[in-house]
C-alpha cells in the first residue's frame, strides 16, 4: 500500500519537465472543449471565429511549451508569444491564451541570462502585434492595448520579484551554512587544542620526571604507566574528534562536563602536580554548554600549571550556584618555571571567547607571589 504522505516526495524526484507537462496538457485539452471556444483572452477587438486547423496549431504553441517553462523559459516564452499572436490575429480567442501569462511569469522567475534583452524583444513583439491588431473601427483603441501591455509588464515584474526573493533566501542560507561551517571548524580546533595541549603537556612532564627515577624502579614504573594512560586518553579523545569529521559517523561526541573535573584533577596529580580539588553545591540538572566551558577552563589552567609552575601547589575550586557555575584555579609560584598564566595566550583567548558567548565572565591574573589564578563564572544551563 502506497503511503500518501510520500507522494509529494516521489513526485519531486521526477524531472522538472515531467512535472510541468500536466499543466500544459490540461490547458491544451481544455482549450479544445467546444464550450470554452471564444472564452479566452481578447486583445484588439478582432471578431471571434470558429476553430480550424490553424487554431489547433495556435493552441499547441500557447500550451505545450509550458512543459519546458522552467528548463528553457526563453524558448517557452517565444513559442507562447507566437501562438498568442496567431490566436489574436485570427480571432480564435482560445482559452489557451492564459498560457502567455504563465510563460511570462515563469520567464521572470527562472530566466537566468539575457533578461533585459528578453524583455526588450518581448516588448517589441507586442508593439508589432498591437500595430497589426489596431484597425480603423476596432472596439479597442491604443489605450486598451497599452493597458494590456502594462498588465503583462506587471506579470513580468512579479516574476522578477519572486526571483529576487529566492536569490536573497539562497544567499542567506549560503551565509548561514558558511558561518555554521566556520563555527564548527573553530569548535573542533579549540577541542583539539584543549585535548592535545593538556595530554601532551602531561606526558612531557611525566617523561621528564621519569629520567630522575632510575634509582627508584617502583616509582619509575608508576610514572611510565601514567604516561601510557595519558597517551591512551589522548588517542581516545582525538579519535572522537576525528569521528566528527567523518560524514558517515552517526554518533555524537561526548563533551566533557563538570562531573569529570575530579578525574581531571587526579590525572594532573599523576603528572606530578599537587592538586587540591574543592567542590561546593550540586550541579544543575541541565548543564549544557556551561559545563563544557567550565571543564575547559579548569583543563587549560591545569595545563598551564604543569607547564609554568610544575610542582607548585594548585587549588581547583568549583562552586555550583543556583544560577551559575563558578570555577577558580590558583597556583602558587613556588614550582619550577612559575610565571605568566598562558604563554602566547592562545588557549586562554579561546576560553574567554567561549565564556563570553555563554554570557559569563572570565579572568586570568598573575598573583603577587609569582603564581597565577584563572576564574570563570558561567550561567548554568547555557547552551553552546
């Protein structure tokens, strides 16, 4: 049994000429019905006459080209104009005369090139038709012919207006798609920076520490195991991120959250950084982008602690308020290479942008003793 809801989708799969053909056939067949003879468009006041063989040709020229009104709009308009001229000059006044308005509207919408030339040629053809139709004693004068031309011009203008609207919408969608792609590339670049910087920094610090543990095999083995674990986590996170670039990938990347901060602090301890983790309050039911941003702030701050104040006491303070999530990471200046909290500042600059987008506040400052502190307050429930 055919699902009726699928019929429109199935119909749209056909070529545009096939979809336009029924209108052309209905208009042509309807024009041949005797009851409709002489009831079509009348211009110039030529007396109506019965249909003959030439009338069939005129009806065919006015209607059948409508099947290609979207594929070849200029050809459709030219043939319909010829058929309309024969129709009016011979006085058939067929119902098929409506086809000219449809062809003109379609040309205004779908014609892509030489639009001005087409309008000029059509206008010239109408002037010649008007001269041929205007006869002494005719019931319609120049004013009537001019009024009909203005009606045709209005149809063309409506088509051009529809076309302009469609082009503007297509351009808007292109811009939206480009902005979306740019935002996605930026997001993936930030995620890669966060993952690679943190894990690789931890691995480098652990590897350097291992050089001084050759006299303590147990601690050396523990340190090397920590390096292996960090490497595996880095590979897993990178694999998730690269899956996002695979068009056949159906899963979603699991973004980190505030609930993972305790594990992050433990990983940093394994890298040799004394980290104290303090958490107050209960996480919001819907963390959204706020939890991801809070996690990244802490991750970047701990990475900087490993790089610039290795071995210095570091405190991670997370507070879940009623309307926001606040994080603060402070590091004493007593460790090796203590100093500025961010080198070139690439990671901190990205964090500032991320927090600002969510409507939060971000700060990174040096402490008087040579350490540094990173603070962020993010509205709970903020969406990325």
